C-alpha cells in the first residue's frame, strides 16, 4: 500500500474522528508543547536584544580608560598620586594607532549641577563630551541634533538635554532652540536625547543629564587640558587587546607611572563586555531549548501512550485485518500516519499560535531597545527545526505502538473481546 493511498488516509481520518475527545486531548499536549517552545525561543531572542540592546550596533572593538590613583612610587613620585589624561596623550595615541584608529572619545563628568529653564530648576548630572561619544554609549536623539565638530572647535555654548530633564523643566517635549542655565551660565539646547539601554552606562543615563561640548565644558569648569575619561575605538579588523598594551604604555610613560602599576587606571574592554553578555545569553538560550524541548517531548510521549491505549482497544480489529491478509507494514504505516497526523496538525497550530503571541508582544512592547524583552521573534530556522522534530517525533510515537501491535498473534487478537 502506497503512502498516498486515498483509502488509507480515509481510514486514518475515520479512526481519528471516531475518538474525537481523545484525539483533541492528545493534540492539545503537542499543541501546548510546541506553543511553549515557540514563545520561549522568541522571548529568549527578544531578551538577548533587550539585554545587549544597541551595544551590538555600537563599537564593540574599543576600550575605555579612566584615570584613578597610582599604587606604586616611580621616578621620584610617590604612590597614591592623582593624574588626568591630557591632550598630548590623545595626540600620541592618534599617531601611534595610525590607520587602525576609528575614533577617540574624551569626556569629563561634572557631577550634579543646578540646571534651570525659565520657570523651573533642579540638580542634574552634567558632562562634557565629544561627538564620538554617541558611538560609545547607547543613546538616541529624540529632537534636534547631536553635538558636532564645529561645536567643539568653536567652543559653542550649546547643550544636549536629557528627555527626563526636559520633562521636569519644560511644559513641552521639544525645547530645541530654548535656553538652559547650567551652573549660572546660559546654553542653547540643540538636541534632546535619551538612553536606549539602561544595562549600559558610564555613571549616568543620557535621559537624566545635560551634555556640553567637551571644549565648552573645559572652559566652564576650568578643566583646561584635563580629561577624565577616554575611549579608543579601532576598526574591527584590528586587535584591540594588543593595541591596549601600546596605549597603556603611552599613558604610563607620559605621566611617570610605573610600568607594572595596573591599578593606576581603570580599563574596560567593550570586547569583554560583549562577550560576557553573549555568554550569558547563550546559557539562557540553552536553558530555554531544554525547557521547551522537554515540554514538547512530554506531548510526544503522551501521543505514544494514547496510541498504545488505542491499539489495545483495536486488538480485535487488527487481528481481523491480519487474518484477511493485511501486511504488517500496512498496519504499521496506518498507525504511524494516525500519530503523525495528530502531531503535525497540533504542531502547526502551536507554531501559528506562538508566532501570533510573539507578534502581539512585539506590538505591546513597541519594538524598543530599552526593555528587558525587545522585538521577540523566532527565526525561521528554529520554526522549521521544530516542525522537523514534530514529524520525526510523530513517526516515532506511532512506530513503537505499531510494533507492539504486531507482536500479538492474529488468532489471539480475534479471540480478544475487549
């Protein structure tokens, strides 16, 4: 008997319809298993995007340097000495990195300053940054523009206001072009910004602060030739870890720091940060797969058990079929097709329902990158893989009971009264 035999499929459907309640309950186990697998995988990928956020769209091939205090005496200088990165260091690093260098970002954090609009005031974080700070920290321009090179070159008295700062100091969302007072000095707002991932920061979040051009900040707070933080980014094809040794050597040499004094500066590698996040999410993905596949396996085992019960009830029918000449492979094929039909129909329904739930979650979350779960989805490869598991599992769920049915002798099956 061929797989596409019409009579066999009609018999399969008649058998399934004859046990509607049992078939529905059996299919629900598979439906729930594949539904949970799709939703868990989709939320897992959404969580990965939410945790890492726009970090993956930023420069991961970079290192941040923050001066601390020296821990070793060296070249006539005592330990516990404070120091700052200077413009000479930046120029030396640019020259040393050459064509490997993608950018250098410098920033000064000035803590909480009194900031006011025409009618309100409050204390907010203030910092001076260069335009490339946009590459280092996950942030988004809501209104206006970001700081540019002309702002730096001309020491313009402009600023970027955080979205939360604007909400507390103004009666409207877009104050671009209006004035903001920072520690007694007036600056014109050129942009409104917000943070896009609160899992990543350098001590403050963009929506809670006011950013000035780096040179303007140096003038306002008397930080001439003083850099509190520096980020160096290379093009992806170059090794940042080996460049770190060269950069650290330059900084230690220029500031008379002992070559072995690794405590004199805090060094944060974005490569390591990304690796930590990716390793964490890899573990989450494995856990989700184990839980999802376990739920699906429970459903497939349920089908196998139901088929065993069904075969027990159909012992006499199987005996009659064998007595009139039905081949063993025909009986096996029919039972396997019954299990496969239940599995695939329930599985496809589960995939569709799971995908619909993910789309609903995506609409509810708005597709933002600042949530724990962002843009949940299941890759097509995972969907097809789940369907393949269902097909194989369905065939296996039917094969075991079918082989058991063939162990019953035809004469014994005919005598069965149950």
